[in-house]
C-alpha cells in the first residue's frame, strides 16, 4: 500500500525546482540557452482539474523555456527512468528536453 497527499503548492514548487535544476545541470550555454524542444507528460489528475482550471505544470515549463517548442499529453500514469530503472509514476509530470549539439 502507498499513500500520498496531493497538494497544489507543493506540486508546483517541485516542478519549478526540477526545471531550475535542469538549467543548472545542463550546459545550455552550448545551445544558446534553450533546448530544441521538450516533451511534457502530465497525469490527467495533475492538469487543470488539479490546479483549479489552470495547468500550472505547463505554465512553469513555458515560463522557464519561453521560446521552446513543447509537445505532450495528459496520461494516466507516467513512465520515467529513475536511477536507471523505468518506473510508473502516479500523479506525476515528466519533462524531457532535447537538443542537437553541433561540433
């Protein structure tokens, strides 16, 4: 059995922190500061219904990367690799960033 408490403020803060960590960990200076595109897969239970009509997950990503094309969809369980192991994550948002590095 697992138990979780869903909180709007904590969920938004967590995604904001994760997007800031991506900026810190990735060498975005090599790609002019913006990835070529991103994929955002968010749980249907975490979208606009969770945030009172506004998808704050989408808002966080588009504020962090305003000119980046973004594709995605709402799902019912998101899959991500954590520690090299693929895991099914309930009520999650999974963000992947892609770029072409030229040499």
